[in-house]
C-alpha cells in the first residue's frame, strides 16, 4: 500500500479546493480584467490619440508662422563694364555679403471647405476609436466569463472525481479487510486497485488542467490576480425573459460591430467630400516682415538695407491634373459603397448568429431538467446497487457501471447548466448588453 500513500500525498500536497476559502466572484474578476487587460489599455490609448487630432489647428483653420534667415558670403575676381565713358572696374578679390531674415504668417483663406470636413472626420475618428475601445471591453468581458466558467467547470469535475475516488477507496478498503479474514476475491481487489489508480490519475490530470485554466484566466486579466488554489463560484440562474425578438432588436440598436460599420460609412462620406475640395480654387495669403541687406566691394551700391512688411495673395486652380481628382472621386464613391455593403453584411451575420445562439440556448435550457432527472435516477440505482454489492449479491462490474452512470449524470447536469448560462452570455454579447 506504499504506492497508495504516495498518490494521496501528491493529490493533497498542494490542494486546489479549500472549503474555508472565500470564492472569487465573477463581478470582481470582470472588473479586474477591465482595469488590467493589455488590449483594453491599448484601445484606450488609441482613443486618446484620435482625440488629439480634434482641433482647429490640426484641421487647418489656423495660420502657420515660420521664421527664415540666411547669410551668403562670396569672394570673386570681378570685372565690371559700364556703358558710356565710365571706365571698367576690375577687382581681383571682390567680397560680397548678403543678409536676410523674414517672419512669415501663412494662411489659407479658402480651399473648398477642406478644414471643415477634416475636423468632422477627426470627430468621427474619435467616435470610431471609442467604439473599438468598447468592443475590446466587451470582448474581454466575454473571454473572462468563458475562462471563469471553464475553471469553475473543472473544479466541479474535480469535486466529482474526488467523490468517485473516495467511493473507490472505501470499497477497496472493504475488500482488503475481507481478504485479511480469508474472504472476498483477489480479482475483485485487483480490479478495485486498478480503479483506485485510475481515479488517482484522473485527479492529478484535473489538478494540472485547473492550474492551466487559472493561467488562462490570468492571461485575460492581464495580472496574476487569481492564485492556483482559488475557488470560483458560478451562478447558474437563468434569465428567462430573453427572447429572440428582443435580442434581435437590441442587437441592431446596441451592437458595437453594427455601430462601427455605420461610423465607417460616415467617415467614408467625409473622405469623399475632402476629395471634392480639390475641384475648387485655393486662395492663400502670406504676411511677412523681413530684413534684407548686402555689402559689396564692387559696384555703385556698396551697402543696401531694407526692412519692413510685405503681403502676398495667391490664387491657384488646378486646370488639369491627369485625371487624379476624377480617379480619387471614383475610388472614394466605391469605398462608400463597400462600407454600406459591409454594414448590410454585418447586420445579416449578426441576425444569423442570434438565430444560432438562441436555438443553442433553447436547447441548453431544455437539457437541464432531463439531466437533473438522470441524476436522480442514477443516484437511486447506485444506492440500490451499493447495498446489494456490499451484501455480496451484486458483482463488481454492476457496481462500477452504476457508479459510472451516477458520476456521468452529475457531470452532464453541471455541464448543461454551465452551457445554458454561457449561451445566455453569448446572447447578451450579440445584443450589445454584456457590459451593462
């Protein structure tokens, strides 16, 4: 029996389920995920980046101011020929200095309302980024729920496997006691020992699976919040008010994928308006205040200085640009059409997903009472077989079959309840209400 002692030590050396421990609630886990998930943080930064472009300066409403200055030095052999009787001037090393400094204010007076549309597009970009941020929150919440339920289901499996392990241990101890007094069957003892080892192996596997499930949950959370020995607790009470029509109506109104597709259409329309601004003339002005000076060894004017303001008003109009604007308009209109088709596709896909999810949810709900009935029946059968088996009036095979039926029934009813609750969460996700 030394081998059995080793197995027991392995099973209980680092217990996963500690009954005295306070269970981790789903709401707390979801809140942790929202606060720490890396993808949510990235999406939030994208919103801030998009918001930084919502300004009249970024849109082109404000003028730009720049400063430019320069200095030129030259040293040349210079010959200057004058008209009339003025003699030629020869300077073997003529030095010239030129200076300039300008402060310029440039402003676009009119360019087809491009700044107006650019600012509107920047605002839509913020809305789109915020929608994507909310989508990431919804995705993270759903992934957290799935990981949480997966861990909970494994813990339920572990509890059931522990019960089976205890039952096998009791029967093995009973047979070994009988063998000490010359009763019982060695074949029966060996079969029970095989079951004992198999149950032990299953418990070890489930412990490993639970640790992996904890790591997966922590990965979604973006933190090591959940310990290996944590207990999770699932509420399997169902919201029976959910129906297909209300879910569909809510989805078309609240689903963020639909909203994102609508915002992309709005953005594409603004892109088209921006392209059309290239058809209009552009009126620009430059106000300057500058200084220009020169110093020359050669020439009549030895020194020259000029300082003061100047204004330039320019009008440009693209008469022919090799069809660039026309091509851009065609591509922009096609982009709008594609965005509209994408919205129709998204709405259709969501409607089909709701149909599938609702059918799955109805089926999961219908399975629960059937599986609960199986638990009652299999428990009655197992209790009866156990009594007659202990009296030696039933075979080990009959006992193990009844035990297996009871264990499987327990697993199936728990799985049915969890699946029904998960399918309910899926409907909420599709309806756009999972984060509410």
